């Protein structure tokens, strides 16, 4: 089944995490094409060839430098038309989730998000996705003969794998600006570590830290580990951490190799956003904290004693 992969870029550079969607798409077809949108991005097509993409549809121009949902959706729609793709697959980053939703709504296409596995059964696309905070797995079956299906892949559900492809490209005309929607500002947040959705190691703090200043002990440990710092919703609500750091149903869904929860009790919305982590370590002085129910390793102790001791030991061995 012809499949089109939505590739994300930032400032003209490939966002490598989006290559996870290419691996997912390989479960549907060996005939993979991609769509790439931005300014000065045509050179990325050569990189995509190393991951099995046969052809890349490129729309580039100054008006596409920053994300504009209606303009980007028009490009994706045109790429689907030219490729005759039956499925559009993208990694569920904040930008791509919005774009997939906008595109599917504009075209009346079926959309399935937060997918962790997928396969074909004849003309039917079968997707698996977690529901009810990961307590159950839903099987969603869509008939692709009725039209293209839009699929959002949960980050870290697949690993980018190299395979032979081609650097062939096809240009798509830049759509006219939609007067009904105008982007009035674009803000770039500097971030030293990997985005939460892409990080291999995350160490998160909860409201038990008590203040924004106390988050420094989490940050110091993260610096030694090469980890990204996360936070619970309660900690964000108290102003101890920014919303971009929030893990959970109302924040970011993550699935790192290692997740360390410090002073996080384990509210259901938080666990929904991190329970698919490969290894979970919980540090909490309450032995009845719900987080211990899903943790692989648990430390029942005061985080203000454990985290600095962990940081000190890591400095000795790393």
C-alpha cells in the first residue's frame, strides 16, 4: 500500500525523531514516499534516502519557514494526491499532531493517533493504541479503500532503521496564504537537552520538591546523566517548572529507555504519559505511592537525600 511519511524539520535541519515514523510505515509498504515542508529543506531528501524513502515531495519557500497549519495541510493534501497514497504516517510531536488533525479534518479523512503498532490485513489497516491511561490496548480497524487514513505514531514506539532508498524529489507549489488564519508571532524556546518526547533518559520532579529552586537538584542529576528534566502536572501548576516540561495526559507522552520519578506520587494522568517507559525508577518516601505499582525499581526514601547522593555517585562512575 503506497504510504506517505510526514517528515518534520527545524530551521532547515531534519528532526531525526520523525524517522521513527518511517520505520512504522515500513510495516505497511516498501514503497515509501515522504513530504517535506519548510524553507531551504530540499537537501534533507538525500538523508531520507538512507532510511528507505523512494521519493520526497518538497514544498519550500519563505512563507513556509514557520509552521502554518492551513498552508502545511494544503501541501500534505497535494502530496497525497500526487503520490496516490492510501496512508499518511507521522510521528506524534506537537507540530505533527496538529498538522495531522488539521489535514484529516480538512479532507474528511479517518485519523488514528497515539499508535504503537500497525499492520495491513488486505485493504484494512489495523492499529493498536493504548486507552484508559494505558490500562487497555484498543485495536482500531480502518478500511483504506474508502480513502486515505492518517496515522500518528507514539514517540519511541519504533526505532529509526536505515535501508536503501532514493534521493528523488518532486516540487510542490507553495499554497497561497490563508487570509482566515494569520500567524502573528513565532517564539523559539532554547533547549539544551533533547525534547521530552525524544529523550532516552528523563528525570522528573513532583510537587514534593516544594519550590522552583529545589528543582536544581533534579537538573544537576540530569546534567550528569545526560537526561532531560520533566515534571508532574502538580509541580507545573505550582510554578516549579514550565508547561513544556509536563509529562502526562495533559502534557507530553514519553517513552524513554529510563524514567526516574522523584517525589511523584503517581496520579493516573501522569502515569498515562510515561508508563510505556522501558525502565521506571521511583523515588518517594511514601511506600504506598501509586507510582510504585508500575516501577521496575523503587526507593522508599526522601528524594532530598537520594537524588544528591545519586548525583554524587554518578559523577564518580561516569
